[in-house]
C-alpha cells in the first residue's frame, strides 16, 4: 500500500521537474534518491513511458556522447495535471498537518 502511495508522489515529482527543464532517467533517479525514494530504473522507465503515453510528457531523443538519451518535458496536459495535484496535495497537507 505504501508503495502505491509513493508512486503517486513520484509521478508528481517527475511532472514538477520536467516542467522546469528537460529530464532524463538517470538524473531523475538521482533526484528521487535525494528525496528518500529508492526506486530502480526498472520502475522509473515504465513510469516515464506511461506518462508519455498518457500525454503528460513529451520525449526528445538527443545524441549525448554517441548514445541516445531520452529527455522528457511536461506537456500542457501535464502542467494542468500538476496544478491540480499541487492543489489537492496542499488541501490534504492542511488537513493532516496536525
């Protein structure tokens, strides 16, 4: 149950960072680790792919030192979902903070 809850937080975290600048998998794994999330690339990459399929992220393939790196950016739909998620998270925080 806790894993499912944290997966929702991870989705929000991805949208947040992909809104600010293009992200890629290894960077996102490190960013999540800094916030206490220990997930594997085998968990993260399917999340990124599903968010892309859902129209929340758009992918751009770039050649970096001879390797193709997939960069993800939040779409307009993803930004709207992020705003809604922030509002709901804020309401929940106000309710449970004490």
